C-alpha cells in the first residue's frame, strides 16, 4: 500500500538544470511505498529497474515495469511513478536534440546487457563531465542501444472517464473477481452497452481484451516478486494454472517462466 505521495524530490538536482545532453544516476532504496506526483521534464527519461517493480502512468496509459525492463518517457510528457519494496535501478535523462529517432510516446523496452552496463557506467559520470570525450561517446552509444531495444507489450490504456477509472481501481484491488462486463458496468451505474462504448472510445479495446491486458500486467508484477505461477493464476481468478499459462502464452508468445527467465537474463534450456 502506497503511503507517501510527494513531488519531485527537492534534494535531487533537476536534470533539466544540468547543462549536459545526458544525465544519469542510480536509484537504491527500501520503502513501504512512494508515489512521485505528476510532473514532467524537458529531457526524455529512461528508467530501468534491476530489482523491484514500478508503475508509471503517462500519456493516458499505465506501464508496469518488471526487473530488467525500462520505461521510456519522452521529454515534456506528464507522468507519475509509483514503487514500493526494495528498489534498485538507473535513470537516464536525454536532451531532446539527441532523442531524434527514439520513441515519441511512452513505452517499455527490454534491456540488453550492453544497455544495462552503459547505464551503470553513465551513472558514474560527474554531473558536469567534460564534453567531447569518452563520456560523450558513451552517451551516443547508449542512445543507439535505446533505439535498438525491443519494445515490450506492458501497456494498459487508461480511460479518462471517472466511472471507468473506478472500475480500474476496483479490479486492481480485487483481481480475482471475474465478474462479467454487465456486472462491472452495474457497479458504477452504467449499462453494459455504455461501458463497451466508452471503453472502446477511450482505450481502443473491448472489455475482455482490456481486462486480459490488466491481468498480464498484474501477473508480471507478481512474478517479478517471486510468486509461483499457481498462486498468480489463483490470485487472478483463473480456474487452473494451465488456463492462465495458455492466456499468457497467447498474449506474449511465451510461457510465464520463460518470459521471466529472459527478462532476468537467465539461460533457458534448449535455447
């Protein structure tokens, strides 16, 4: 349960105020819950998690970022970030002039070993590192690696309608509730038809597809914390682990176990 909401930390240098095209630093903390309130940076941001899971809401969507993945936030995008537990990761802020060719909207990306090591290295740069030398070359390579990183399907479109937002809150609080669209609509004073129309207009998805995407994100959050597949399936209201694995495989093209092994950089037998 998040218990602390704050603005961008006062004791942290604003990356927009540092006159360098790349600003990077490490993040390490243990917390019962922190939410960085909605804010924006002029520079684009890449936020990598090595331990822990964070969520980012921006551009009308929710991104859940498991370990070994990163969220890309374009410069100027309003966003909020939530995280709890043991968090370890890295932040990189990139001047928009260098971000040409990089994603124009928020997305999650898989982090290659090279990209991870470049972020770790960049975080050791002094704030006002000399330009034109080794640091600048590494910054260029880092940006090239971000551009080459595969985009992950870890996005849930978030509706603006307050009745639909209420459904989001209730579903996340009780993910095992497998009520029909009609039942969920009635809980917020809507007809099933109106719910379907609003959801399609604001997210581009049907109720079933949208709820499935939410289940995938919640599953990844739980799996990243070490929960067994059988428990994750039960917590999401699936009748069996097999039915959950089938859904997961159809959505992401691989099993939950293989997916988490890949994002953790573990070897997979037979590959």
